[in-house]
């Protein structure tokens, strides 16, 4: 965030575009792990219907604005920074596998690896989005801690095939996020998040 003050608007714009391109790459790598393309499509369709029905994006923005007010932040990219970081940090096989391994065998190696990668990513994101990135720790903490504490009970549920399918759907969401970052097409990613729940619903078909 200190660096951001010394970055010219043109450099800031180019860095922003670089993050968008990297986000597209991350999304493509994740999406290519798909196990069942048809179920991926149905998961996204179901998620879109539920997400738009409840207008999750509007509710998420409301909560972010409340948090922003409590922090006395004037950052115009607070909400976008929080959402972008949340998707990149929380969605992916490394998060699930790392939490399960720590919870079952008390081996945090995967989580330390993930934390290192997330740390460097957070530096780049913070330079573009500001303090909103910091608050992605809230959903990350809830999600990752829940997986770790419940690891022994849910480990048989998260088969390698299911993890790959979750990762693939998450990759599609991150691809959409990359398109939004590059201003190619504005996509309401938050309203697609229920797609991940539909992957769990359809798991018996994998």
C-alpha cells in the first residue's frame, strides 16, 4: 500500500492489467482439472439461478461497505480487492488439501506453501486494490479453519475427483474475475459462488 502512493497512474494501470492476465492463467489452469464437463455446466447454471435469485452480489457489497465504514477507509477499490483476494486465496485444491492434511496428520507443509504463494500475491493485489485485500483474511480464516477442524469427519467426502471438480468450477469463476479485471466483460462473480455448492450436490454423479 505504501508502494501504491509512488506508482504513476500508467504503471498502476499496467500492473492492474498484469494481475488480470495472471488471474486468467490461474483460472485456466484450475478449469482444466474438470472431471465432468456436463456437471460443471449444470453447477454453473444452478449457481447462477440461485445467486441472481438472492442477489448475493448486492448483499456482499452491502457488507463490504459496512466493513469499509467501520475501518474509516476511503478506498474506491475496497470491495473489489476483498472479493478478488477471497476468490484467489480460498478457491483451489491447495486450500482444501492443505487444511485436510493439517487437520488429520498435523502437517502444515501444504498450508505454509500456500501461505507463501498467497503472500506474494497479496503484495501485488494490495499495490492495486489497497486495504480491501487485508480483509480477505476474514472469509479465508472461516473457510480454512472450518476445513481443518472438521478434517477427520469430511476427509472421506472430499475425494480427489470431487476436489478436481470443485477446483475446475472455481477456475471458471476466477476466469470470469480476470475478464472483469481486464474490463473485457463485467461479470457478477459473487452471484456465481453457489455453483460450488452445486458441485457438492452433484458429487454422486462424478
